[in-house]
């Protein structure tokens, strides 16, 4: 889903999803973080993620719900150490 805003809770770090639904936060510190997802016309959603090591990239894909519930659904998340 294109244009979803993702904000690390308690910070001003916000990124928007690209045309494929991908959101990238760089230099995320190790530990548990909460990300708030928002999109105009949809209810905000919050998800928790555990980041095991510093300076890694966390990739989250956002896809629109298929059953017309008018909510964004997080389908998967993955992590990579590539730079």
C-alpha cells in the first residue's frame, strides 16, 4: 500500500511506504520498538518489533486488506544486514 506513514513511537522518525508498500528505517537501535502506521481514512495501527542488533535494516511490507474492512494489514516483516 503506497503512502502509509510509519512512525517510531516516541520519536519524530517517520517514513512513508513506497509504491510497493516497503518501509525502511535505517540505523534502528537494538531493542524493542513500536511503530505506528497511519493512512488517511484508516485507523492507526501499532505493531511491536524486536531489533536484535544495531545498524541493521528492518523491512516491513504493507498490503491493503482484501476483505474491504478498510484497515491496513501488516503481512510480513523481514530483516537484512545488507548495506
